[in-house]
């Protein structure tokens, strides 16, 4: 079972091309589209929407953004709770 190094698609039967480098690593490309984007055009697979790496990077970015928003909301709720109880909050001038 070979997995394309650019798009991440797995294929049981051999229908693509293999590229063997001098250091012994083997790169498998499922199509000419993947091969050209990776070798000739030098594109980053995390920035191309139809690749598996793009969706993995996007999911990580979305979860980090959600965590950041939750922290900000928790801080705001804590500040409003402190002001409701009569404690003075520090003001910046």
C-alpha cells in the first residue's frame, strides 16, 4: 500500500510513479499533478486545499483558535464576576 507524499492518498495497486533519491528515500506520487506540484512548482502541501496535509493543519489551527477564544471568555467572565462582588479591578491609563 503506497501513500502519495504530496496529497496523502493511499492506493493498493501501483498506478503512480516512484522517485528514488540518492539518500535512499522513496517518494511515491499518485499522479502527475502531485509530482509537478511537489517537484517542479515547489508548492507547500499544507497550503493546497485538495491535500490531506491542508485539512490536518486547518484542524489544528481551528482547535488552537477555539482554545484561545475560550481563555479570553473565561477571563472576561472572571473580571465581570469580580466587579459584581465589589472588588476593584486595576485600570490602565
